[in-house]
């Protein structure tokens, strides 16, 4: 559930309409200790600061939207 939330989060960001990946699909989610990165299938990425509500362990997760 949290993986899907984080994979969709870039689309809800206020600045997302100006990003070149807005029409791309998220492919991979990499969770670190202090930040999360969403990689898209067009080789772009979106950085998310780690939120205290997200409790996924660090690792790589496949985005399935």
C-alpha cells in the first residue's frame, strides 16, 4: 500500500506539471534512510524527503500502477 502511495506521490506535487516525466510511468521506488527516489521508465527521477508516516524498510520496490 505504501509503495503505491509513494509511486503516485510525484503526480500530486505542485510542481509536477512542469516536469518532463509527467506523462511517464513510475518504474522503481528506492527507499533510503532519509529520502526516497521514484525512477520513471524514461530515465527521470523524483526525490521525496522521507516522511515519518512512511515506515517501509530501506530497499528497492517495483512500482505497479
